[in-house]
C-alpha cells in the first residue's frame, strides 16, 4: 500500500483560514478544499502555523471517537511554536477537559459535568426570557437595532453570568477579553491575560461568598481543583457558553432573514425556532473549525494519506456538516445529527443548556418583533476573521417601533 503525507508547505498550496476573504465565504473555500484535496486539507491557521483540516463527515467521526490515536493534548506541538503565538490562547495547553487527555481529561470533565448538573434548566430559561425582554425594551421603540450587539450578546452574557454567579462588571470583563481570544489576533495574548485575571477575581469572590452557582460547585468539587485549574475550567464555561451561543443566536437569525425556505417555515409555523436553530447549526455552526487533536504517532487514514505525529488536526464542523454525502437542506431540516457540539469523549457537556438559551432568546424576540427584517442587503453582512469561529461583526435589523414589553 502506498501512503502519502498531507502535503508539506512547499509541495502544494495551503489554504489560509485567518483572512477576511476566508471569513467572507468559507463554504466556497471548503468546496475548493474538498475538490483539490479530498478529506484532508493542508491549511494555515496563522501565517506559517500549519495544520490539517478534516472536511469529510465520516472521517471526522472516526477521529472524534478515537482519543487514543487523536488526543487533545497539544504540549508536544506547543514546544515547536513561539510562546507569543496568537493561536495559543485558543489551542495551546490548558489544565481543562478541552486541552487534555487520559486521566487528566477524565478528572477535569467530571468536575465540569457535575457542576453543570446542578444548573436548573427551567431556571435558565426563565432567566434568558427576562434578559431578552430587558434587551428588547432598550431598542424596541427605535424600530432598528444591531441584533448581535444589542440583543444576542447581552442576553447570553447575562444568562451565563447569572448561572456562574458573576457580577455584571466582572462578566463584561470576561466577555470582552473572551471575544479577543477567539479572534486570535495580535492582542490575543494580552486578552488572555486579562481573561485569566478576571476569572481569578471571580474565583476569589466565590471563595469569600459561596452561593448556589456553578463556580461555587466547581470550587467545592471532590476533585479538589487548584485555583489555576479552576480558572481553566471557567475558560471552557465562558468560552463555550458566551461566544458560540451568542453566534448561534445571531447566525440563526441571519439564516431566517436570508433563506426564503427557513423564513417561510418559521412564519407559517411549519418550522419551529428549535428546528431553525438546528438547521443553522448544520449550515453555519458557531465553532466552524475546532476540536483539535495531536496524534502522538503518524496515522494512516483511509485515503492512504498520513497525519504526521504531533501536528494539529482540526475538524471542520462546518465543512463536515455540509459534506455532500449527507444530502442537502431538505435532509437537514428537523435533523439534529450535526457536529456543532462535537461528539465522542470531548462532546460539549452543556449542549442542552446552550440550546435552551438560544431557543428562549429567539422565541422572545420573534414574538415581540414578528416583522423584524435584515436592514442591509445580504451581501453587506460582514463576518469577523479567524480560523475557528463563524461570527458576525454586526447584524442590523429593522421593525415597526413597538412599546416596551411588560414582565
């Protein structure tokens, strides 16, 4: 059998995933990638920082369900990159379940799962609906708003902060720095430092004033996490909870506004908000490319390509969800078999909570502002660059001015 390594930098072109051009139309890039390379694509996550992107759904499932051949611990790879590499806040080693393997991963994941188990989902829904009405009341009389920044962001951050027991000012510090970390730009390292300081402040607050909240449960967990470990668990809580859930809401609303089939379905009642969310998670998952692994030894894949040892392998959740082998939009509507929350041992443990937040927020705004429409043409929509997320810069909408809602 002849095997071939994924092309090295000098062999064939690598696809840059950090540019504004990629952010503007990643699906066209995924199609070109698949046409040119098949399942495994050589990419750049940042200039001169290479990885292999998986764009085949079946191969993604194999990798995500094989933590022995594809562990998530990046430490060997990390020794080969500068300490100030702007990718490290997103994909470098952390003492949490997302960036660890084996017993270490099991310990961290258990603390997260147990802490989340104490969250009452019906209370989360009530919190979201109150936060949504407050946000709507700030702009409903104007007849226009930035749906992303005036609605989705404050609703999600307020809801997660309430669950975590974080005061508003501290929550805003966490949210602002988390956004910069996701973008992976030149200020990512500084943003990470600000983030870690804010999370430590939250830990100190909860040690001094424990309550029935997620952070207190993490502090009191039987795994006896150290303060640095606690802070890293909170990176996943706020990282997975804030940015991706915010973008799920905004991306779904954009999908409703720009897809006649989805809009007609929601307007007529033939398609529920939950079904529209799942369709959006198929089409434009908020974490478009993530779930990194670092094979400890070379792995020969089905198409006889070799994934080299200690080199990052990235799952394109967006490309895999839109793999032609899965069929088109008709097959996706009402289908929850997407990879937006990953699968296998690193699947998101807060998927249900994220969907409750997103659905409750969209339910409230759809009921309050049923005539809401995109205020710009679809080709004027702008996406934030970055190799990992699918995130709008803004989402201007308009609607008939409406009196404030009452509780």
